[in-house]
C-alpha cells in the first residue's frame, strides 16, 4: 500500500493554518485554540510492506484462495456430494480450527516491515523497519503479506476496507489532543478517543475528506468506546502511551463489526490539518477473523485469493501475546495499521467539559 511514512518535518518554522477556509503560513509555533485540536479518521488499513514484484517478502509466491484450494482438495468433486465439498469448506470457514493446514501456506519471509516495537525488545522473530529500527512487531503482516487481497493498491481488502472508513458513519473514529502548547514539540499532551456521529466534509468529488469540518461525539452507542491516554510530540510526531483495550467499529460491505486492540498506541505526524502515521498494538485473533468473515462472504474472499480456513490457522499459529490463562494459547497478534486523519472540530455536548467522558444520552 503506497502511503506516506512518518518523517520528521524538514522545516518546522512553516506552519499551515486554517483560517476562515484560507490556508496561510506563519513562522510562529502553532498553538491550537484552548490547547485542543481534533482529528477524524479517513483512511485505515493493515500496514503491508511490499516490493514491486513481491519476491523479497514472498519468494515462494502468493497464497491460494478458496477456489484454488477447492480444486486441490476435491479433484473429483463432481463425484462427491455438496455436503462433502462446498458445505464442508464453508462450515470450517465459519467454525475454524487450529488443526494443521493440509495445504501449503506461505508466511512473509522478508526481513522488513512497517510497524512499531511493541514489547520493547529485539527478538529473533522481529522485523526491521525500512529506516533500520530493529524489533518491529507485526505478525499480522507475516500472515497476510503474501495474500494478494491484502496487497495494494488493487487488493480487494485494501479497496473496500479502506473505502468504508470514509463512507460509513459507523466507522467514524476520532482523537482529540488536549493541553497542547506547541504542535511541533510538547512533552505532555492528553489524548481522548471518541466515535463521531456525522458524515465527513469532502471536496466536490466526495472522495477526499477536507479539514475544517465538525463532528458531534456519539454519547449513546459510542459511550463505551471512549478511551483516554497521554503522549508527547517531538519534531511534530505524536507518540502516545498504550491504551489497554481499544474497541474500534469497522463496518465493511454493510455488516457492523469491531476490532479489539490491546496495548494500542498511535504514532502520527501532525500538522494543523492532518495526522498521518500508524496505529499499532495487539489485535484480538477472534475479533480480527470475525471482522473479516462477517464482512466478506466466500465470494468476496475468493476475489482476493483469501482462504479464511488457512488464514485463521496462520493467525493462531503466529499469535504472540495475551496467552489464555487455561490453555496457554496466545489470543492476540501484533499488528500495525496505516492511518490517515484530517483536522476536525469536535463538538462536545452542551455543558460537558472537553476531555471528559461524554454523558450517555
């Protein structure tokens, strides 16, 4: 997926301001009004490092999807019943197991990955960031990086899951920074995570979200999604402290679902009009898989050569955090997502202090 990666701003003295709809430049530090600035999510997808031909990360090629696997598993399917073939595979897709995969599944083998060092360690299974940073934890990428449906720019999941963030109010997640003294450097800021209620302000095409819109906080269905954390800004890059459990709505193709991230944290390059970078943490394996399967039927998965059966086994095998207290099996898998946000004015309910948990209406 071709997205701009975080780089320290070359010139911190030039700051873009939004004033009465006109962009202006100033050499003064940008201090948001009342020390607060909000951003709404416009794009989101799993961070997949990829080379043009895929040979570096996928030397054995790309994985088979449901159609290709069906032909290999049931070469004599015409002499077999529907229950023995199609229904058998469909049942295992919806009720997957961790039994060994009877067919080959290709993990990413390359050394590089986008992401963050989540556990503070450098281990033998960790990736290296393209900028040379070691200890990158992103096992979701290891599982999906050799599946064409997760590779940009034309992968079916890249197109539809990312597009749904802009299109669906259900997915309207936003952050609000507080106690901001300078958007370029500030050793302590507060961060609140909310769900919004409104459509996005876009350009005339309806495809590009524009800064300067407004979003009311969802104080009813979104009250349980509110989270608070702290962070710091260094050279215009915000790094937040982990959020223990972040629940994020993610509807694709009209089916409401959620993702659950443990120890979620943001690393975002900030400007007065945008916040772009990474959301990283540990994705709950069951929620990850259910979000994919509930949103995509086998038909849509086939378009991206995504075998739900094989992918669940890979996610379970590569899971690297939060062991089940009874079985010891890991229940969460490290991940990173490319995230883009645009500036928005967050409208709090009347009489409510900014940064406080919204009162349920």
